[in-house]
C-alpha cells in the first residue's frame, strides 16, 4: 500500500517517446490558455448567480477572493510539483512520489470526481444557455429531452420546465468534444486557444458595458443578514466561496498535461499561476458588475445569470452574441476537463492500478482514445440525468481534497528529499502549504452534509476497486517486491 515511485523513475517515464507515449506539443502560452480555458466557465457564468442568491448576496465578490486565496496556496504547491515531476497525472503522480501507492490511488479516484463530474456540470450549464438561445428564435425542443428527471428549469420568458427524461444537449457536447480529443492534443489546444480569446473578450465586454448601468441600490446590504447556516452573513460568504471554488479548478488541470509540455520546468509554473492570477481579477470584476445590474435575489434558480444581468444594460442586440460566446467558453472548459481526466486514467493504467484498456494510445493520433471513449459514456450519464447544483457541490469537495493532499505532499517532499532539484520552489514553506491545508479544509467544512456523504460513498467505492484490482496488478509493487527477493 505504501510503495512509492522515485523521482528518477518518474522523470525516466516522462522522457520516453514513441509508440504508447504522449507527444510533447504544448507551449507556455498553450498551458496558460489551457488553464484559462478550464477556469472561466460554469463557475463564473452560472454558479456566481447561485452563490449570490443562496449564500453571499453581493458579497459573492468576497467569496471569490476567499476561494482565490485557497487556490493561491494550493497553486504554489502545484507549481513546485509540476516543475519537479513533469508527468501526466497531476496530483495522482505527486502523491505516488510522496505518500505512496494507496494515497496516490485515493487522489486519482478523487480526480475522477473533480474532472469527470466537472465536465458534466459545465455541459448541463452549456445546455441551459443553448436552450435560451434557441428559445429566443422560437425553436423549442421536446421538454422530455432537454431536462434531467429531477430538475426544474426556468427560461428567459418565464417558462418553467419541471423535470424531463434526459438532457440530450449536454450529452451531445460531451460526445463531440471527446471525439475532438481523440483527434489530437495539439489540435485540441489550438481549438481551446481560439475559444479562450473569445471567452475573455466576452467577460471584458460584459464588465465594460455593464459598469455604466450598475444600480448602487443592489449592493445594499452588501452582506445580507444571516438567516441560517451558510445563508448570508459571514457563514454565507464562506459557503459561497466553497460553491464558486468550482470556478477555479481549471488551474490544476494544467498539471495533467505536464507530459505534453515542450518545456515543463518553465511552462508549468507559468501556466498554473498565470491562469490563476488572470482569472481571479476577471472574476471579482465580473461578479461585482453582475450583482450591481440585478438584485441578487433575482438569480435564485437561474442557471444563466450572466444573460439575465446583461439584459438590463439595454444592449439587447448583443444578447445573442453574449450567449453564443458563453457557449464557446463552456466548450473549452469541458474540453480541458475531459482531457485532464483521460490523462489521469492513462497514468494510473500505465502503473497497473487500472486495466491496460485505459492506457492504450491511438497509433496515429498518440492520444489515450479508449479512455476518451469510456469517459464520453461515463460523463454523459451524469450530464444527462443529474441536476447541476448537486454536480457542482460534488466537484468542489473533490477538488478541495485534492488540494489538501498536494499541500501535504510538498511538506513531505521537503522533508524526505530536501536536496532534490526544484526548478520552481514554493515560497515560505511550511507556512504556504499549511495555510493551503487550513483554508481548503475550512471551505470543505462549509459545504452541505450531503456533499460529505457522497464523497465518503465515492471514496469507499474507490477503495474497494483498489483492493479488488489495483493492489494485485500494481507494477511498482511488483517491481519493489522483485528487488527485495533479488537482495535476499
């Protein structure tokens, strides 16, 4: 359970090329764009309204700052690991090197929760904005095919859809992007770069045009009076931070692509921290304008609050363009999430903890195509049948747990391998990783109890799979035991 991979072994694997391995094709700019592509999406365009209406009110801006602080601590730890160990797999790989195989499995299984369900969450929100656009042009899809069975949706004209059979638009976008990923990493990155430019332009236009139409009365009271645990007041700001934390998870998706970076020692810290800084600034400004345009109470049950807020500006002719651009932005988020998940499973399979099926690389495109196809089906099931709010909470708690383990990993590595080469060093150790642990645990504690129950059930299932399959097929364990026998 506690067999570890050495840094030398990981670097050797990262340096391999040829059949069965990933191709290095991503520049520093690609990595920053990858981070921004994953970060700016449902967290900003959808969950901001939910957090404002149910938790923090106009003070959702403070929630974003609190979430960003947690991410900054974790991001600095991620940057050190990503520059030291430029291997696909993100926190899973780092845990393998610091805390051993069992903890690596736990974090890898946790990353399924983060990336796969993250992609499902965003695809549901993508579906909502698509319906709004089609509705404006009097195109109406059958209600049974656009809403999950346990969800109520309110369209812009007030039409309420109370439950359906399946969310087909969400399944469509997941399937389409899975096929794009199979085509190639470089091609996917190029598509992502174009979508990121469009998405950032939309955010800037929203802020610039909306600023002049802010109604100061909407900011009073800025921190609404507390009416229950997690509902307004400072406890509401904390829970709001945990909810919108989903909006920041993209920066760690950058680290899953380390094995495909041209110069990972330089590019990974730039990609991780650069995307985090850019997005934090945009988030705070965007949330400030959105809650200034419309009273926070009006965002209750609204999965497309950005469109609702922008309608107040009077720039009706830009409304359609805004929705189309948001759809494009969501597309890049789903793309990066699906890519991150496939790289984690690829690495776990290479280590023997999952069947060889997941590490099978396409002979022409050099992508883990079978993993892409598997998650196309897996993510589609969640996207088609589970409400967006439940998905968002599950993703947030999974991400926070991953961040806690990465921060612990830096502390362990500094103690166990103090002389290892570190192209990027996390500053103020142990203060930064300890604060990362404290803030992330605090945000986890502010999430609803159901999120914890689901996390425990998910992890119990993962532990069962590890002892049922992974432990018996582990390549590292077999190698270490063979070496011990040889020594005897």
